[in-house]
C-alpha cells in the first residue's frame, strides 16, 4: 500500500509541478497573496472536503433511490427498499475513515519532502479521482473504493492544512486561524447536506450521483487557489531556502518590508528551530516518544482520539436514524436533521473567538461535561420510553432504527440531539487541532499525522 501511494504520489507531483510552471511560471515575481486571512480561507477548503464527505452519506442513506440501488435486504410490507445490510452500510460509511488513516501515515513524509502546498494540492487531485469513482459507482464495492480514495485526501488535508496555517499565521492569530479548519468542516457538512436534500427530489440514481459529483468543485477550487498562496516559511527554511523564507515572512507579516522587526524576530526564531532540528539529526517518529516530547505526543494523540469518541460522528453520519427513532419521516426528517448542521456552523464561531482568550483546557472541560449530560439524557429517554418497532425497524425499512419514541419523549430526544451539537461545536470543535499543533513546536508535519 505504501509503495502504491508513493508511486501515485510521484506521478501527481510531476503533473502538479508541470501545471504550476505552465500556469504561473517559475518566477519570483509571480503574484502571491500575503493576507493571512485569505491564505487561511483558501487552504481550509481542505477541511470543507471532509465535511462534504460526512454529509454526502448522512443525507442520502435514508432516501429510497440510494436504498433501492444498493439494496441487499429486499422490500418491506409497502414495497419500499430496505437498503444495504447494517454492517455493510457501516463499512461504506467507515471506508472514508480507513482511507484517511492510511494517508495520514504518509502525509508527514509527503509534506516534509515536497512542501505543504504541494501536499495539499495532491490531496485535492486525489479527492477528484475519488469523487469520479463514487459518482460512477455501479455496486457497493466500487462505492467503498471511491470513499477510501476520498479518505486519502482527507488524511492528507486534515493533517497538513493545520500545519501550513500554523507556520504562516502570526502567534496572536494562530489559534483562531488553525481552528478555522473545523469551521470549514462544519460549512462543508451543512452545504453538502442541503445539496443532497435538494437532489433527493430527483427521480432515479441522480438523487445521489449529482451531489457526489458536485463534491469535486471545492477540490478544484482548492487546487487552483493554492497556486497564489506562499509556501510555508518553516518548510522553505528546512530546505535552506533562506531568501525565500525571508521574502514570505515579509509578504505575510511585514507588508513587504524584510527588515520589519516582527519579520526579523520570526526569521530568527525559525533559524533557531532549524538549528535544533539539525542537531537532533532530523526529526523522525522516534522524536515523538523521547522524554522531552512524550507528554506532548500523548496530549496530541488523545485530543484527536477523544474528539472522535465524543459521539459527534454518530450525530453527523446517522442523525437521520436518530430522528427516525424520534418519529420523524419523509421531508420532515431531512429538514429537521439539517438544523443540527446549521447549529454546528453557528456555534463553532464562539469557539474560534474564545480559543485564544479563554484557553483550550477550560473549553474542553466544559464541553465534555455538557456533552455527557445530553448523551445520557438521550440514552435514558430512549431506554425508558422506547418501544420495539419490530425486526424491520421504524417504518419497516430501517433496521438500524430499532427503538421508537413518541410524544414528549420524541421532542426531548430531538432537543437533546441539538443541544449536544451546540455543546460540541464551540468546545471540542476547534481546540483539539489547535492543541496538537501548538504543543508540537518543531516536528509539526510528523506530529499532525
């Protein structure tokens, strides 16, 4: 697998390098933006791709065109398709995460070898390839392969976009700009869900093929947008390209003045870190478990683990199942499910504003307490008031929705689901990525894997 990824990567590098030279020319005078907000806005499209992929499934798995095309369980009493088996659907959903895990193992090497910009552009190309396969899926196996390839992109971009932004942004803005990656994910989730909802009114396979095809657009924008962004000054310095390092710092932090006090200070700090790295005989994976880095490694690893185990992914991928158990169906089901994505976008903003003011730890502690409260409440309500709808699940065509509540209990489940998302977004949304970047000072590309 590593050999395949490496071979594919070499081919993509040749293509991207050729395109960059033809499109922009390999000239020091080519236009590059120095506005750190513009740089962040373009690069975090990589996070938006992750969001697109999440809701490209959540809005579609409950629709009849999808269930009928990938049907494995026959029909219910009223002639509706039941869809893929529960374990198969779980595999389809999880396949993207599998690809992401594989690519994350290689993303640090790719980024350190070729540069942050090139790594992100390679991710964008991989995403387009995956989308083409997913959109053209003729069976479940082909769908899974396409989602695994999409996962390769997510693994690269989710690791390297925060590194790139952290190495470009000034310290005073680093937290909110790195955290903006999470905001982009929430926007991607929301936009894709509404696109999928709109396409759900299309008859036939276009109901799911159209939104899966539209996922290519942001990746194309990301690929071309990265061309006008400067390379990471830290990466340039690691390659002994000191003149370019100073030029990028002047562009992004000194309004074009290479002698600006801030530029000089940042340049000296980068030079000091490069000296430390060279004395350490090059950073490697072993660096992460040495005594001076072990505690930081543990913090970074468990930040990412617990951010995934909070239950947020269940709400993002399977909210339609949860709301089916709360008695919703048809158009009401999709519209009500979409509200949580709006909440996610809106409530992530306070997290971006507070992450540098309040600190990471208080946000994480408060968020964990409230999320636990809403999850326990939901579990208690479903356990106390739920009834068994039968082997076919709610509606006879959704075995995954194995419990059903009505009346006040139904409203409480919906409310607790919304409150859970509202608690996660400002607390466990941006901070984990920010913590991981800011606690790994001189081996970012490796540590973010």
